[in-house]
C-alpha cells in the first residue's frame, strides 16, 4: 500500500506536497519522494525513510515550481531499495514522471512486452516502472503530432486495455500538467480536490480526502473506475470515463485498516464504517455468547478504537484504554520484514496493569493477519493480570492472499489460511475468539449514498474482482513475496548499498 499526491497550484507546491505526504504517511513508511517542475526543468528528491527524514531544508529549496507529485511507499513488489523509491521518471516522450499505489497482476507479461515489443529498458523490478513505460509508449503512439488533452486521455484508455490489477496513478508530463487515473474496478482510491486562491484556481489529487482537508482543498469528487483526469498547468481540467465496462469494486480493507478514520473514500465515511463494524461485531457477540462474562472492552490502538467503542456501547460495558502506544514506532503490519514486526510490538505498546488486573477483558482489533502480533498482545494482557482474555476481530478471517497492493501475498503466512477459528484461537492464546462475518462487514461499509457495485473482498473470500488471478499466479506470488524471499532481497539491497557507500567514501565523495 502506498500514498500518492499531485498538485497544480499558483504558488510553489513543494511544502504543500510535503505536508500532504506527512498526512498520508500511514500508507507507507519505507520511502518517500517528490518531483516538481519549473520552466521545463524537473527537480526530484526521494529516498528510503519517513517523509521528515527524507526531506531536509536544502532539498525543499531545490524543489521549485507550482506543479508536482509525491509518493510514500511500502513495497509489495520489487524490493526496499532506495532506487525503487518513487516517483519514477522517463525522458521520452516529453518527460514523464509517475507515482502509483497498487499492484499489477500481469506485471511479468507486461515486462516482456515493454522490453521486446515497445523496445524500452527497465532498470528495476518495480511494477511502477512498468506502468510508467506503458504510459510513455501510449503517449508516443497517440501524440505523434503533438500532445493535446484528448491524446493524453486516449493514452490512458489504451493503458487500461494492457494493464490488469489494482492501481491508482498520478503522473506529471513536463510542461503540460498532471494526469491521474484509476483501474477499471476502482480498487485503489484516488480523489480530486479544488481550492480557490487570490491568484486563481488550484487543483489536487490524493489517495485520501484527509490530505485535501489539511491543505484547505475542498473535495471535488472521487475519480471513477477507469476514468482519466488531466489537469493543465493553468488548472483547466479534462476528464474521460472508461470506454469499457467498469465495475465499481473498491478494496474493503481500506475501510478496515489502511485509511485514516477522518477520510472519505468513494463517498463513504471511514469513521462511520468503523462505527458500524463495531455494531455488527457486538451483535454477533450477543448472538453467540448472550451470557458472556466480559468486564471491560479494550482496543488495540489505534485503528480499532472506533469499532471497540461501539462494541462497548452496544454491549453496555466499560470501555478502557488498556494499552499506551509509543507513536514513534511504525505500524507493524506495513513493516517490510516479519522480524521487524515482531520486535516492534512490545516497543510500541505498553499495558496499563490496573485496567487488566483481575478482569475478563475483551480485546478488539481491526483484523488478524499473520497472528504473531495478536499473540503477543494476548500475552501482554495476561502478564498485566487479566483473568481471561477474549479477542474480537472487526474483520473476517484473512484466509487468502491480496494481489492488488496489500502486503498479504503468501497464504502460508496468514494465520487463518487453512485453519479453523478454534485453531487460530489456540495460536494467539485467547480464551475465546470471535470474528466479524463478511456479510456484516460489507453491510457496515456500504451504507451511505454511493455508486459502488460491490467491494474487493478477496483476502476474506478468495474472489478476485479482476477475474484473472489463477492458482498458478498465487503460487508464484507466494514464492516471490514470502517473508523469506523478501529477507533475501533486502539483505542483498543492504549489501549493495553498503558497497556503494564504501566506494563513495574511498573516493572521497
């Protein structure tokens, strides 16, 4: 999962892009990048780390221009190398920069076509570079007699016919403006914003509406599935809906975990969705254990707080904050290595003994993915003196890999894959485990006035909305993207980067 942003402003866009990325930091903590354009010249700064660590004052001063795009990353494809930090750039045609959130299902096939048919060189294993080169090729093909808005929008339509998967993209075409688009199922989110200034109209695109809010932009609308939007440097907007058959199916896990609660995605409030997740979860608890002996409801901070409060309210129980979070430790689920996830849990959370001692506690979390974090949290509750520890998940069991940009690729690393709820309960060490039903989750999210047809629920249901995910593909994905494989790649990256530093130090650079 990643975060993207693009701005066409009237004044320097560098600080606005920086601030937007800090607000989207929850979507990726591995790398960050910004590229801007002024007078036909591109300025770029990107690297591994948090936004605040990648950009120093000297970098910000060089990022001149009122048009730019930005990105925060955590890697699901490729590696954690700083060379795969986004945005990516290709000089032909015109100079195109691109940042993307999601994952291409047909990346291997596209890579061969890009290299052999389009005769373009790929320098990394990132599917973002593939997307960039597909877009560049289609721009060359459609705009042979000059680049006009219609040609840009036509190029995106052609890209959709070649690419499959979940993707939200923002690209900057040097000297022309910004183009943003979304896959034909709308799996990954992207929203348009607008702001009136004394100097004229400004426009913005971002992964979540909260980035617009912080910068004072008003929500215009969500980009539709398969739709392409082009914003000229003067703020003029052109758009074209997908000429195929879009099926509005956003990723439901955005509402469970990834998105900030104060965001609106596809005209659906994340906060209200999580409130209703708590209501439906409480209803299941009442149904399955009407004579429960729960004393207190405690959330696993932060994502589950909203649901946990509603569970407590619906059950007529006390709600208490039993864990205090160290906010300087990253989100464990999106950390790139399993070892980092496991080591960080106890550094991130500390139990308040008084809220656990001698009580039967119900811990509420947004989901259970690999199970190792949940097990450590149950252990912490017992160490703090809890008599019984019950565990509730606001999401159904995660049994299947996610192939559209969320780091759940290897089925054997998912604790619920091939296991019963009782087996998961024993693994995490809880006295009782209750999961949300998928029907309850869908009903909780799909509530307000929205044009969506359904949701991508693949990690819960095993049904992939693009219709082209085979068992062979899932097996290959598991081999390539397991924690073991990632650890090998990351170790190779570390060795290469240490080698680079050694060479530079020897050369006095």
